């Protein structure tokens, strides 16, 4: 007898699952999940970790009794082992990240640190070189403050913040501006520099070095995971690459949301 999946008052026969996934444009998500599942296939959890994950899963789904749990498994045709795989999936992904890149994290952090450091800086942006030079010397001679002149003359959003911008990671700034800020001494006004069609006067107020704390470790592990995922996409068949939109670079989050 052909099995039927009940979803949102709809009945989907097993023979219709693939056409349904295709019509709902869910093939990219299926490919994404398959790539990850293949990667974490050898990652295991302890009995305690599995028990905790199952308990959390049961709470999320309000499966408070054995009868409810059995009925849920039967509804989705899952064995207990498959249910455990589902419940521990997020944990196994995190373990995969740690096993694969954890021992390289300090080196990767040092490689990325220049982009991860944050800076608070003051900025005046003008369209005329002559105006920029005049404002620079007013600040240099102590005639007026950078904050005052930014309010009056700056043409960017910094005019509304007394010239102050940040904190912002250096890696999120244009390369030439980031390099200028990185090499500037804190508290020292810099002479005007060209920037596109404008002229900038900048002063670093504070440099905030990045720290390899728990939050940063998780972020860097995710960065490596994303890079690995992109590499996996490049190895897909031409048809699968079309589904995943490889030419426009798809992130894991985008693939899952497709």
C-alpha cells in the first residue's frame, strides 16, 4: 500500500514526494542537507549527549509520553536510530567543525586578526581638496575641534555623530581606508587623503584588538565551515550546480532558506 504523508491538511503520496520537492524549489535544501549529512556521517555522540539531545527534541515537539513519541516516529516513518540522528544533528555538525578546524583556529585567527580588530575613528568628508586642507589646519592649530567641523562640513552620516564612526571591524571597511586607520597613531589627526571623489580627514580614537574568546572561536569555525561548503558545491554535478546557483555563490543559510 502506498504510504501518505500528512502535512498542513494535505496528503502527499510517497511517489509524489520528489515532484513535490521539485515544484516547491526544495531541491537546493535537499542537496545542502545531503552534503552536510555525508560530512558528519562518522561523527558520533556519547550516550549522555544523545539522551540530552533527545530530551530537548521531545520538549520542543511536546512528545511527553512514549505513546506520543511512537506515534510521531510512525507518522514520519522513522526508526529510533533515525530519530536519534535527527535529534543530535546540530551537535554533530558542531563536533565536525571542531574536529576539522579546531586545531587550526589559533593560526587562522592570527591570519584574520588585522581584519577582525575594531576601530573607533573620527572622520570629516568633503568634496574639495582646498576645504579639506583648511579644516585640517584648523584642527591641527586647535582653532576648532574635529567634532565641530564635522557637523558643519562633512557630507556623510558622520555629520550627525560629531564625526565619530564605529566601532567597526577593519575588514568591513574599504581596503585603503582600513590600511590608513590601521597604520595611524591613536589620537593623531591625519592630513587629508583622496577617497573616491571625496577628501577625508581621519583620526583614530580607539583601536579594539580582537580576542580569541568563545564567541570568536564559534565565528571562525563557522567561517571555515562556510568555505568548506562552497568547495563542496564546486564538486557537484552540473545539474546540481544549477540548482544551487553556484555561479552566484550560495551560503549554507541561503541554501537552507531556498
